[in-house]
């Protein structure tokens, strides 16, 4: 249950294994509790906000560690509460000891994401910003970082806020008409209303369609490497990622399952999936691999279709929004003048590395990152995408209701529906279930 609780909580905020570990404490008694286990030159409860203090964590006479204690005061902290961050030496034992001492003082161990829940409930950030905190921590490329950063700073929230404000104004005018229903007046100009709905619809659709790129940038762009057995798919995956993940051999059917490795190309993470070659086979295991190949191809943003010189390309069913890059491998073996018909396909040698840089450039060119770096609002979250699609459908319904001369009352209900859906994204309209679902995926200490 996500509750608006006001007890004092603590949790480690860093993974084990580092030189320093950080323990977060937040709540009304955070500083008093820390004072009971901290020996320094000042009382933390009297310390100025945003200050750092050197001292020792002690258990009675026993010194546990020398530490730095950062002090934050409500409301100017991450959670909006009094908080402390204790930097200790990165020993699992020390962290456990500090947490044990804190719990002896009545501090409760925090649930996953509970610090961010408190920040959200205190109005320090909206729900989409809270989700961006998780994205920021998971960001593993320049592009994913840029998107998380824009969302965290509230870029997305302000776009949605503007749209909601327009809808609210229109709904309020329509509702005002109800008060004057006897007089048959129209406060909300229907032509202006139609234009406004069209604008909002266009923006909602633009946001929804940005998910295609946004999600790929956040999760890594899925690239399926497909081709007949033995054309060099595994060798290409190894060459592109600089790993030796896939086993290569001249025995067809060596790759029996999909193998995935990723690498960064100019700030974008690409996830390369080496697929099992599609062929007729009685081998049950290989058939399972082939099934997965079909799924990997269906889910991929880019398909690298690989062939050997002089052979026909493998036929692949392409879905809308997918890009195919055709390459001819083993250029080191081919007679350069022999294949005049293959000019539009990129010649590479996965073995020697010839043409690989050109392939990397072609892959990168498929993904447009301009918007991500200029702070454009780009949707990366499937929960938001789902809400935007529902909002778009409701807007279409509202627009046709308007065209068919529906009463102001029903029209305002349609607008309220859109408002509610958009409010789900920022958390203005939310439920315990939604919050639980989002924050349970956060890690401890976040
Ligand atoms: P897969 O079945 O499509 O994954 O093919 P592999 O990557 O296992 O490669 C099959 C064989 O072709 C192996 O012996 C590789 O060393 C060889 N091979 C792959 N790429 C090249 C290349 O560019 N040039 C040459 N000469 N051999 C290659």
C-alpha cells in the first residue's frame, strides 16, 4: 500500500562493492535519530540545512566508522522532509550496523522507491518526473540520459499541463452554460472549441507517435541480424559489439537461439540480436530458436539482412516502422567485379572488419536524436503511451460529438474524460494501484 506515512525511514542508497556507501534517512525524526548514533562537533538537529559534518557513528563506546553526514531540512530536501545522508566506508558490515543502530532508534527500513513516493506525495515532483528518476538511474547512453533529464526537469509535465489547462477552460465554459440553460446561451464558441480540440488532438498524437523513437532510445534500439545459416550473422554480431558472445562455425545451425549484445553508436545504445537462421528442420531445439527468431524480427526496429555475394536475400516480412539494411558479407572472398546487381547493398567483411564502420553509420542514421538533445518532449514510457492513445481516442469521440451538436453537458463530460486520462500521466489523477505498480519497480533507497 502506498500511504502518506510520516514515520522516519532509512535505506542504503548505493549498491554494495563500492569504496563509499550512502545511507539515506528521512522523516520528522531523521536528525534526532542520527544524533543518537553520531558523534561530531555539532548536534545535527541544530545544524544549518545543506551542510556536511564529519564525525563518527558510534554504538555506545564502540566506534563503527568515521563518516560524513549531510543534513537537509524540510521542505528543502528530496522528500520534502528532514533528511540526512550518511556516507560511510563501503563495507556491507558497516552499512548493516548503521541500519541496525537506526532501527534501534525507531527508524523503519524503507520500501522500494519510498523516498521518491514521499517526494511525489509532498508535491516535489509529479508522477512522470518520479518515473524519470528511475529512467535517469537506468540511463546507459547519451540519448537515454537526455530524455530522462528533460522528463525529470518537468519538460513533459509542462506540455501536458498546457493541454490540460486548455481543456479545463473549455469544460468550465461548457459547464457555465448549464447554469444558464433556461436562457439558451453558448459561452463556449463551438468553432473555437473545434479548433482547440484539433490542436490538442494533433499534439497528443505527436506525443504518442514519439514513443516509437523514445522507447527505442531508452531501451536500446533492437536490431535483428537475419540471414541464411552460415552467412556470418554471429561473426557480424561479435564484430559490431566487440564481444565473443556468439559462437561462429561453418556448421550450419550453430546458432540455435537468439543471442543479444549491445553497444553504443554515437550516444545511442543498439541491441543486436543474432537470430537462428530460418530453415526447415526436424530438430526440436532448432525449431524453438527459429520461433524466437521470428519474434525478434517482429519486435526489431532495424533488420540487418545479411547475405553472401551472389546469393538471393532472405525474404523477411517487414512491419510498418521497420527499416531494413541489406548487407553482403564475406567481401574478402568475393570477386569485386562480379556483382554489378548488388550495388545498392552494403558490402562488408564481418571477418576482417571491412565496411563495418559504414554499417555502423547507416544504423545510426536510422535513429533521429535531434529532438532528444533539444529538449523536445518525447515519450519513452509505455504507461504514458497507453494513456496518450486512450486520450487520442477520447478526443476523437469529443470532436465528433461536437460535430453532431451534442449538448454542452455531454460535451464537457467527454472533455473531463480526456482530462482524467492526461492527468494519469502526471499523477493528478491516480490510484493506489497505479502508484504501487510504478514504485514497486524502484529499488531500495530510491
Ligand atoms: P551464421 O551461421 O550466419 O551465424 O554464420 P557464422 O558467423 O557462424 O559464420 C559462418 C562461417 O563463415 C564461419 O566459419 C565464419 O568464420 C565465416 N565467416 C563469417 N564472416 C566472414 C567473412 O566476412 N569472410 C570470410 N571469409 N568468412 C566469414
